[in-house]
C-alpha cells in the first residue's frame, strides 16, 4: 500500500503546470476544446461530402486517419484520454438539452460495454472491408453517423448513455489510457476521508 502511494505521488500533476493547470481549472475548458474539435469535424464533413474524392487531397482522408489517429496515440501514451475530454460528438446534444431532456433509463437487458465492443469490432471490419481510409465520402458518412448516434442515444437515455454503453472510440481510448503516466487520483486523502456525499463517485445530478 505504501509502495503504491509513493508511485502515485510521483505522477505529474497537470494542474500544477502554469498554463495547462489554468486552462483545466477554467469552467469553460471542456466546452472550448469541444468547440475546436467540432469546427474541425464540420470542416471534415464538408470536405468529405463535397471535396475531392482523392483521400490525400481531402480533409476527410487526412485528418481522421493520419493526424487524429497519431494525436490520439501520443495523447494516450503521454497525457491520458484527452480526446474524450474534448469529444465534439456530444456538444450538439448538450446545447439541445436546454429544450428537451432524456427521460428513459438504459435498458437492463443490454450489457454494459458489449454494445460498444461490438461496434468497435464492426468498425475494424468496415475499415478494412470498405477501405475507409481511402474514401473521404465513406469517412464523412461514418462521422455523420457518429454525431447522429450520439444525439439520439443521449436524447433518449439518461446518464451519459452514449459514452458509457455505445461509444466504441471511448472504450478503445479507455483501455489505451491505462498506459498513460497520468491519472485522476487523490491529492489529499484527508479530503476524501471527511467527505460525506462522495460526489466524485455517485455524481451530483441524477
């Protein structure tokens, strides 16, 4: 136990880094990061549907399969699961919550992670079977389906159902983030000992 505590204390504290820590403490940090990736996703969709069909000359052929994939790998190995922090797929649904909120609970007969695992396997198969990396149009359709899926699932089911049960990218990133040198951990054990509500585990909102 003591050895585990010593190892945990050696991990870098991102909140202590001047610029990074200031940004992460900002209340609009996640929304601003999501907005940047949403803008990039909209550019990808436009170029994928209306741009040149040659993948190296199309943003939909270069951005997701070269730049984004490389960024995700480096991020997972160095910083952790930053893509889920800045995920653009949920931003439209968050704005839509001002007018309507989900009312259904996730079905008990659907296993927790098996839907996401199945979708991840389907994606791996489709990537090779349809040469997604070489087709900007198909890539744009996949991205659009992701936005629609996130909007519909979170629009129907409570409790961030898309992230927890459906999103294949999130499950892949979750497994990869286990190799990261950073993690969400306890800074002051006394705070956790005296806490009565346990918001970090139970959440603050239903």
